[in-house]
C-alpha cells in the first residue's frame, strides 16, 4: 500500500500541476473516527461495555484468589487427595476464567473492528460526495503524508458533515 502511494506520488510529482486543474486535499481519518459524534459514540459504547465486563472479571478474579487463599490455609488440615482434588478444581476454574476473558477480548476487538468498518464506509460515501461537490481530484489520508499545507487539510469540514449526516450510530 505504501509502495503504491509512493509510486503515485512520484508519478504525480512529474506532472505539471499548473497546467492541470487538480485539487488535492488530505484528511486525518483518526481524528474523524475519534472526535466526530458517531466515532466518539462508538468508543463510548465500547468503553462502557468493556468497563462492565472488566468489573465482572475483577469480581471473578477476586473470588478465585480468595478460594486459593482458603485452600492454602487448609493444606495441613485436608488429606493429600482431598487437597489435590480441590487444587485441580481451582485450576479448572482458573482456566475457564482465562478462556472467558480471552473470548471477551477477542469479541470486543471484533465488535470494534466491524463497527469502525461500517462507520468508515459511511464516511467514505461522505468523502465521495464532498469531492464531487468541491471538484476535488484526490483525497489523501494524513498518516501517509510527509508534509502538506494546512489549507489542504479538510478534516474539520468533514467532521462537521459527518456530525450532521450520521445522526446516530449504535453498536450491534
């Protein structure tokens, strides 16, 4: 992808832009995703969901630590078989806890990626419409630029349009 952008940059740097009526702008997609209302709403929903589950995981973790402490305090009281049996049960509970936590992390990342992809698709259609209205030939992502005039940055304009056109974005 970067090679393609570099090749395009070299090709277009050879073209005399004074003759061609070419408008080029750039946008900071990361800023759009984090500061626009729909993007911020996605992050807020994901953080809320993450915080709720983190509290549950912390409770479970505390419960497992308490069981471990209780079991260790009973080490001299219980028979070896009974003690080993209780340790095995605790290990199974810990493994289940770790599996559930990994599944949750995987699911939350998948949810985040899917919803960001949907929002990016909506933003892309807004960028297409914007480029048609303003007769813009190319819109580059800011992360791939080395230097650019600040007048060519249309991020704030795009954020305003995104905020007006995408009223609500709920995570599914």
